[in-house]
């Protein structure tokens, strides 16, 4: 059995976004009990990060690290569609 569904996630600019509940709803609607879920993020500069999510500070730490790694306005980067 195959289930395919397209979702649009509204965002507020750069940063990380919690998608767990939305993805759980998609899986539940599929009616599939065992299988593989493939998630494709259709965006030029988006990524999918999977972590244990037991502590909300993990996501804040990750956001802080990425902000330091690639600061807004860094002239090294040309892609600014989210700015």
C-alpha cells in the first residue's frame, strides 16, 4: 500500500520548526501500520533534522548554533529569499 500526501507548512523566516504532530497526523491518515515514511522538503535552503526532542533546549541550542554558523547578512552567501 502507498500513501502520498502534500503538506504546506507556514513559516516565519529562518529557524527550526517542529513538524512531529503534523507528520504523525499524515501517517495516521494513511492507515499504514508498518512501513517507511519518505519526507521531501521542497525548498532551496531547507533541511530536515531529526532529533530526540525530549528537551526543548536542544532546538534552541541548534538555532543558536546555526545563527552563529551562518549569520544573517553574511556577504559570503547570495541566497537571501527568506530575509
